[in-house]
C-alpha cells in the first residue's frame, strides 16, 4: 500500500493504480512488466495517446525465466501501440505518473514472492525535480514528456539541457520472434513451485541409483523351430517356450541378490518424491549413504570376479543340458543333413567339439 512516507511498499496493484491516475503522461522502466501493469498502461495509452506512455524493459529470455515480467504483458503493450524500448541488463525500476514517481526494487518471482503490506518496503518516493530529471535522462521519448510537463519556461530549458544517460533501442521483430519461440518451446517453471523447491534445497539432494549390465540371468537363447518339434506332441509344442535361460534365476551368477541389496539402500536412504519426480537423500544422511554404497561396490566387485571365473563353465553346462535333451528326440531321416548342421542351427556356436557331438547324433 502506497503512503506518504519516503520509504514505502509498492505492489503491482499499486503501480497499476498509480498509472491509471495519470492525466498527462506515464513512464515505466523496469526489467520486465507484469500483466496488470501493462493493462493499466494500455488504458492510459487509449486515453492520452501512445506517445504519452514510455516503457523501457530488458527484453531478454532470462528476464522472463527469473519472473521479472510476463511476455503476454509485452505483447499487450505492443498491440496498444506503445513503443517499447529495451535496455540491456536493466535491473533498477521506476514508475512516473504525471509528477508522482517512485524508484522501486523489482521482484524476481523465481526467487521470492512479491511484497505484500507495509512490512516489506521496496520503494522510495521521488520529488517533483527528481521525476523531471529521471524522465529527461531515461530516453528521448521520456524527455519529451518531461518537457511537456514542465511548469515554467526556465524548467523547460533546464530539462532540454540534460543529457540522456540510458542507452536503449526499440525491440526489433527478429528478437521478438526468437524470444517468443524459445519461451513457447521451453516455458518458464512455475514460480511458486520453484520457490518451494528452493526452501528444501539446503536439506535435500536429488539422487538416482541404478545397476546396469549385471542381470545376465535375463539373457535368453532362441530355440530354432525345427528343433522344438523334435519328438514332442502337438499339445507340448503349443506350450513349449521358444527361449532357453542361459543362467538360472536362483544361480549364484544371478544379479538378483545385488539388485535386492541396492533396492534396500534405495528404500532406506532415498525416498521417492512422487511419480516422475525422482528421489532425494537428506544431506544429513548423505555420509551414511556414501558408506553403504562403498560396501555395495565391494560386493559388486566380488560378484564380478565370480562371474569371470565361472560363467564359461556354466554356459558349457547349459549347452550340454540342451544337447542332451534334444539329441535323443531327433527322428532319424526327418531333417535334411544341411539343416542339422550346427553351423546353421547350432545353439551355442560351431566349435569342433560341438560339430563332433552333433554329427554323432545324425
């Protein structure tokens, strides 16, 4: 709520109210502009003419992502015929309506909510002389307004003699299209949600635990169709699976014990934040998590050594089981010699030893 005090709180609603009260001209300069302020400026433009409204912003994608302004507000001003100028890196803000003006601190909504009430002063009231000088030094268009509002010929000459300090330029169509396209493709985050997340950042850390490439028990071997039909009844053929598990699920080469151990760590230290939001660990418990992961890595290294030593032996045993199962079931003379060749249909390859074994059963 705006008061007569030098230091006061200036909310967006107060800025909009101040602008609507203008009878001669309005000047607004800030990193960005919010929609309710833009509507008030459009109303004044329709009443006094767009040439009596000056608007300067920092038209940059980062400004909108920080929550200093709204892209729709800029579009509204453009549609109202107000010529907006851009000032690179502008972070100080001022608003002037006739002879009333304020310098205020704009709020980045990504970081904090807009000030409410007199408990959060964010503006300083300007005197008549300060508003005139600020207009004259802001832009050529604002300087014209300042001269028009001067109350004496002497004041007009003084304002005309003041140099323009702020370098600004019109917002060209190319930049308008580029920034608009980028924000549509990747819209800014919800500022209220972003602020809530920032509250918990000192206490939480996002984390994702996974174990990849260890589940060798999930690898299966396709059984050729001409072998599946050897000596089996029609009912059995319908039920017979077309793949063979190279590693049993309960084998010591299975990764299931390692996966269970990792799942236990994940459950105890990294609670879920909800569907699609990942997991987090309390920073106070992070040291315990790191220690448990060190122990898990040692177990994983032992598991890798076991696989390196025993995998080939296990595969050889599985191969023998398949050969011993299917070889006696092959009816003599029902399959051409070339189709029985392990080179074409061998399940585990065509080493010399396997060629001899398969050949003896032909």
